[in-house]
């Protein structure tokens, strides 16, 4: 149980384009989903927290107009990187937390983004 | 600021030995604690959770919690080369959203054959 999927697993795009990443909880309903970014050999960095049906809460220093998050249902959240630039190249990982229990996060497999 | 502190390592142990990973947390309100394993190039995977003081065993893994000392540890018995990974300690962000966790930066474990 507690499976989270992400799509796509990797994407290469040209500078200036937008990229959408989907995160789905497959066997549970996720009241809260999280988006992280991880650069090579660095630790996880929380970008934003989203609750179904409400606006995401962004961490300090994360541009909300650049990283658009939509949590449209209890099983789906999307992250759109708008006008991507090479410095946005990173490993983007989502996680989801069930609405019950004591608060574990279950991570998706991640999406590698390379902006040329 | 709420923090979870871990020794970054690398921690190197021979195959078959016990690996001991430790972390401390700053938020006394935290009630739930988790250990995640992250292989290089992969996303984190939940391996243990602990909520009460004392030990919790699951196979070769034992999590230990001491709330008075704000200390969490993970013991891996009979370490295998396949256990080589970065281990992330996480504490509930008390007062945050459901599932909001504070992660440590991770301890890199290397198990030598």
C-alpha cells in the first residue's frame, strides 16, 4: 500500500518552455501533498505544501509564479515549471500524506528535469 | 527554527556489522518520527516509523526514541552492501499540515563487503 506515482520520470526541454509534472496517490487519498527539489549530492529541499482544494503554501525563496501547483483532487497534484531555465534543472520529487494516521509521507519516484 | 540534525557521514561499516545512525530534533512538540532510505539517484523510501519512547524492531532494523533527550536512532543489524544508502531522519512538524515533516540532511552509510 501507500504507492505514489509521478509522471514523467524524466523530461528534457528547451529554455523558456513550461513543464508539467503529475503526482498521483494510487491506493490512498492524500489530503496533503508536498513538492521537493533535490540537486546532485544535496539534501531534499521542500518547495511547497498543497492541500486539496486550496492554494499551495510555498517555502521562503520559492517563486509561486514560476512553480505553479494545483491539487485538484485527493489523488492528484501537479507542478508546472513555467518558463524553465537551465538553473531549474533538478530532481523533482513529490510526496503524499494520508488524511489519517500519524503523518508519514510517501514519496513518488521523482522526475528528472533537464533544461537546455 | 525547527531542526533535525544528523551526522552527514559517511559512516562505513563492514558487512555483517551493526550500523548505528543517530539524529536529534529541536521541536519538543514532535510526536512522530520516521526513517527514510534514499539510494543514489532515487527518491526516499519509508523504512521505519516510531511514536513512543523505547525500541521498535522490524526485521534487521530497530528504531529507538528518547523524547526526553530528543534523540532518535536507527540500528541496522547484519549490515549488507545493499544497505549502502543515505538515511534520512524526519520528525513531525508539530502544528503544521498533516504529514508535514522536518527532514535531516541525511547520513550516508557505506557497507563494505
